[in-house]
C-alpha cells in the first residue's frame, strides 16, 4: 500500500493547502466585510446548497474543469483541486458559525480603543473564533480522506506501482485501493483490504489528533 498511502498524503496535503486559506478567507469576508444585501444572501444560500451536493457531481466538475479544460491530466493536483471544491462549503459554513459566536462586545471594545476594522478582525475576532474554525477544517478533511467517487471520475488509478514524486504525477489513494481489494473474491485480497482500512484509520486519527492539538493550544491561549 506504499503508493496508495503516499498518494493519500499528497492529496490531503494539497487539498488542505488550497481549501483552508480560501475557505477561511471567504468566511471572514462574508461575515465581517460583505454588505448585507440580496447578493450576499444569494451567495450564502448557494454555499449552503453546495454543502449538500453529491460528491460524484464534484467529480464530474473536476473532470471537465481541471483534467480537460486546464489540462492538468489525471494528476494529484487535479484530484486535490476537486477535493478542495468538495470541502470548501463545509469549511466556509463552520468558520462563519465560529465568527458569529464571537461576542459583539469584543468588536465594540476593540473599536472603542481606536482599532481599525482589519485590526479588530485579525487580532481579536479571528483568534477567538479559531478553535471553531479548526473544528470545521477537521470535519472537512475527514470527509475528503474517505471519498472515492470524485477521484474515480477524474481517473485516479486502481493501482500504481510507484509513489507520486510531484503534484503532476498519476496517483491512487487508500480508499480506492481498499475498494479494489474488497471487490475481489480471493481471501488474501480481503485480508489486504482489512489491513489497508486499519492504516487509513490510523492516518485519519493522526491527522485529526494534530488538528485537535492545534485547536486546544489556541483555546488555551485565548483562555490565558
């Protein structure tokens, strides 16, 4: 499972690199800067709707946009961009809820001592909301690590004998490898699938544990 394991690590790393900054930035803009008009309400409604779209639809979008239109071929980068689209609504919605939970008194106190809006948002509001934002990121990446349908649609391989060495390489991931083994009748493949499931769970728990430690550090800092 070495190739699938490294493919999963590459995919999740690039997905987080794209989705987290864009998702947090969109949430901060929509909650703190965007005017309260009909256009903002339309955008908010569409984001909420996108969170419920089946993942196979994102696979079709990734195939048309990243694989064919942008000519990224069936690479790790195309898969990561597709997964980023899949998890972006989750990150945006969770981050907005975290920002709304910050008391208005914090903003008012910051403005009262002469802080600008940017200083208030980035030095007072965002640090207070960051634990909630981290929870949304954990949920989003946990969903992404187990998805197979979008990756199958963009042409991720069932098996590759080499590990990806860059974002433009062909790849496979652990869920696809598990699906491939579990669909075979031989007992040895069933055993391999069970072992790969344990490895996938270990990767997921490790990733979530790191994120939870970071979240708790921010909570401790806020409490101090």
